[in-house]
C-alpha cells in the first residue's frame, strides 16, 4: 500500500472512530513500517507538518509540543503503552 492509499484508508477509519468533540484525538502507529498517522484534525490542532510521518520524527515533533515539566509523565505513559 503506498502512502497516499494508506492515508486515505486511515482517514476513512478515523472518520468513523475519532471525535475531537470530547477533546480526544485518534492516531495510528504502525511499528512494523515505522510510521505514525494522525487524523487531519489532530494535525491541524497540534501543527504537525504531515499526516503520515516516520515514527522517530513523529515522537520528536510531538515531544517538542509538550511542556518540559510534563515530559516525564508523558514519557512514562508512552512506556506504559
């Protein structure tokens, strides 16, 4: 599946399963391929540069949006997942 097809596929799934109305955003991490995909709403809200991004780049970008005081709790939650 190419990147555009994958984005369309996940976009369709997110239309069904995600809702920003309750303050939650849905994302998909494909650890086999090393990619993370987030909904268009999440991309706009957080200012992410793309909907599909390499796992390492996604983590670095997302962490840059978290207040330094909150990073330890965030990193613990990621480890727990």
